[in-house]
């Protein structure tokens, strides 16, 4: 699954367009490297999201098979580091 879709599907970011904008501005990293929107996410990857004053890191536990997942099942797919 593409990184921009993954960020939206797992409710890390509210909209895919926000994810794409953050990727263009080099605020999203996977395993320490700057990514493009087309980058595929794999189980075990560490995603780093840089907000204005905070940096959040998430470990990918599972790739969602559907477009949307319930917010209460978020912990099945990502773990905050």
C-alpha cells in the first residue's frame, strides 16, 4: 500500500491530500529516509511524521486490506514508538 494511502487509512492523518502535502514538504520518513507518495509500506517499517512541534514514530504491524478501518482497530495496524 502506498504511504499516502496508509497514513489516511490508519487514521494517522485525516486526509490523503494532507499526507501528500506533508510528503512533498519532506515531513514524512520511512526508516529514516525521505519518501515519495508512491513509496510502498511494508510490515516492520518505522514511519516518522514531523508535525510543527512534535515528531511521532509508528511501527507498521499489518497492512490494511480495505480502504477504511474502524478507529478502534488502529492498534492492529500500527504501534506508536
